[in-house]
C-alpha cells in the first residue's frame, strides 16, 4: 500500500477516535448535572436594618423595690405574688400599737392645749373689755390714770398669754401630725398601679431596722407590665444610622416566632467600652402595644431590628445569592449563567436588585461546591 493511502487512513482513524472521544464525553462520560439550591426572583419589600450585637433585655420603666422606712413586725400582707394593686393600696403593714398610742397621746395633748388656749384667750378678751370701760371711767373722773395703766398692763399680759397658748396649741397639733406620720411609716403603699412580682417576707417576720443613712433591703418588688420597653446594644459603627423615632421589630426568646413593633425612643450619648473589641451604643425602644407582651417577664432576653430604610415592591433575591461584586448565578435551561446585579437596600434576608435579573428567574442561593459555577449543568432544588 502506498504511503499516501496509509497516511490518509491514519488521519481518518484519528478523526474517528477523536469523534468517539467527544461523543463519549458528551454522553457516557459526561458528568451528571450538579444539584443546586435555588430561589425565585420575586417582588416585595426590602428593608435595611440594624440589629443588636448582643442580646438585649426587656425592662419596665415603672418598677419599684419597696421596703418600710422603719423596722417592725409584719402583721399584714394584702397583696401576694402576681396580685394587681392600684396606686395607694396597702401592700404591707407593720405592728403599730406604739405609734397608735403616740397618736392618741398627741391628740389628747392637743385637746388640752386647745382648752387652755380658749380659757386664756377668753381672759384676754375680758381684760380688753375692762380696759375699755376703765378709759371711759377715767374720763368721768371715777378711776385714776394709775388704775388705767394697771388695766392696760393686765390686758397686754392677757393678750401675750393668749398668743403663747395658741402657739402651744399649734405645737401640740404639729405633734399630732408627727405622730400620724410615724404611724404612716408602718404602712407601705403602692406608689403606682402594677403587679407584685416578688415578695421576700411573710406575716409574723421581723424586719430589722437599718442604721441611719442605710436603706432597709427591699421586701416587695412592684412593676407595671404596661410600661415595658427593650434595651439593646448596637455596634458603634451602626450608631450614626439609628435615629429616635425609627421603627423597630423586637423578638423575644420566650415567644418564638412572634415579633412586636416598637420605636426607638432613646440613644445613649456615649459608647460602652466594657469589652475592648466590642464597643456598643445602648438604645431603648418602647413597644407600640405593651399589652401584647402580657406574658413576657421583665428581664427576658430580646433581639431588635431597627428599620433604617424600606423599599416597597422591588425586585429582590435572597442575600445569600449575591456574591462578590454583585454576581449571581442564574439557572437557565439547565445551565448556570453568571449575572451582575446592582444591589440596593439589603438585609440579612433579601437584597434589592436594580437590574441584572428578571422576576421569576431562579438564582443559586448556596455555593457549597466548586462544581457550582458559571457554565455548569445543574438541576434545581427549590429553597424552602
């Protein structure tokens, strides 16, 4: 066989082998499509939010830890744990027989002082009338000037005695007020309407008096559930984006799956630097409807999301779908195609897309394998 023919056959054979290799690569040896998690491009709301860096705390603005201002024996506890009381209601009473006796004594002394003042002042009135008659009689020559002088001195002494008696009456009445105030110290009243959260004493127990200047330890914890608010730390970097009046969503561990609307009412005027690498600013948010949190106890941990900006009815994709440079992988006809989007408002859940994708397209939300890349064949596993 001639050399040209052998060369031709060799070329044909190589071409056939190459074609076979390509066919095998596209059929038998072709890799299976990679399974990818995807989500649909939708229209909806996207919010830019700021979240707390550490757990916040549900607190109450109306909370008082009450104790009597004096020691004594507890004889009455009208309100137990969980009892609702109104402002001014008695929540604790101490044994007060001594104070009651002091009130009765002061009242009797005041009555004596009143009677004495009445008697002395009546005498002063009589002396004044005698002086008036004496002046008439001296004009008629019946009394001498010396006798009238004596009447004037007697009238002045009587008037002074009346003033002193009235002052003594005032002093006695002040003693009554003091005794009543001492008696009132044996009673603890609710300073506002609320619920008794805790009680650390019982009837029959003795509350020990404290040294001057040292308060007696609290025995009743009173709080108003209607004044709940949340305090939470945010990173110092985000503090300039947060303003008083912005909307807040609050979630609490004790009520899973629920969120409660609130508003920022205060930002701390300083940065907390207790932890060197975690400097934060404390914010406070009041709940729009505190009654929704009737079962939430003060001290419960809470998380906040401050809504810095909100966009309505915009194209959005899960934030996890957006890679570096705003790239997304779109599943189109079984192949992954790289697109670049212009991100707008975003949060941990959604990112606004200003072009680059269309509503209804499927984007990859999890790039957990090197095989998940542009150009790869893929099948969808819908994100839940």
